[in-house]
């Protein structure tokens, strides 16, 4: 699978909910694999990882995404 | 309280900045889940890391991220470096600081990026980790002190 296609399904699911989630859970993390959303929102990346492993296991990647209204760009200088 | 000292000569153009040895591997939870279904993971890799107050996140060379088989959790992480924006992979990893009393960090977000022509270090320790420490730089003695 080409890198650009990685997580494409998950990103589509995320984008479908972004507006709603950015109002209800800004800054929290959500976990998605294919079209399945793990239950709940998580305050930290580590909590989201644990929840993803519990729900989906480790055989295939799952998306961990922090909920923001627009996608932030992180600066590295 | 843990304290360590690093050397940094800001007058030396070949000195990249304060560097610390780190080992990078998958988080304990990922390894445990993987081993339970027969997956194998490489041993932790030791590398030099630059303390980078200009980096908002911790970044590892893509080569090392692949070598360590870091568990990937996103492919759309955008970083801006010197005016250009790059889309990077995001991974769940663990970082420890061998030979120091600094606490290891399990299950943190690590971004992978291409480190073009960089020979001094393979990792940038960003503010997501630096914020846990008190760091001072003594210019005349060229010493950086980290206190946790």
C-alpha cells in the first residue's frame, strides 16, 4: 500500500465527524480503524494507544487523531 | 531529584547543540500485544538526540523509525521546518536515556521525518519531552544541566 493511502479510510471517517467532535471534545484523542471508531475520547495519546490496542489489537495499524477544528502544523526549527 | 550534565560549545560551528544518548523502541503495550500473537520486535536502538527547544514535537529519523518498526498511528502529521511543510508519519514509541537517572517515557507520540545529510543525531527531543525537565545553560563553562 502506498504511503499516501495509509489511513485514508480512517481520515474520511474523522473528517465526517471533525466539526461535531471539535465542538464537543476539542484537544482530545479519538481512535479509528477502517470505519470503526473506538468507544470514547481520550485525554492523552497514551490513553488512546491503550484503548486502540484493547479494541483493535496490534496486527494492523489504527489511527490516533487529536481533535482540532483545523489541522495544526507543528513547528520544528 | 535526577541531574545530568551535557557539553555544548555554541562557538564551535561543528557542534550541533546539546545532545543526549537515547534508546528508542516500541511502547511496552505494543510489544506485549504483538508478542502475544507471535510478532517479533527489534532490540532497542541507541542513538544521539538533540535537545531542540525549537521543536514542538519529538522527531526521529524515518530510517530509524522503520528499523525499530515503530507502531504507526497516523500518516498526516504536518511539520513546518525552515519555511517548508512536510507531511510525516506519526508513531507510538518509548524513549529512554541510558546511563542517566532520567525517567524513561513509554507510549509517547514520535514523528518520523527524513533527516537529510544530518550526521550528528537521529532524533530531536522536542518540547513535549523537554517540558518535563528544568534545563539551564552555563555559557562560560559550556555545560547544559538537566534536572528532573
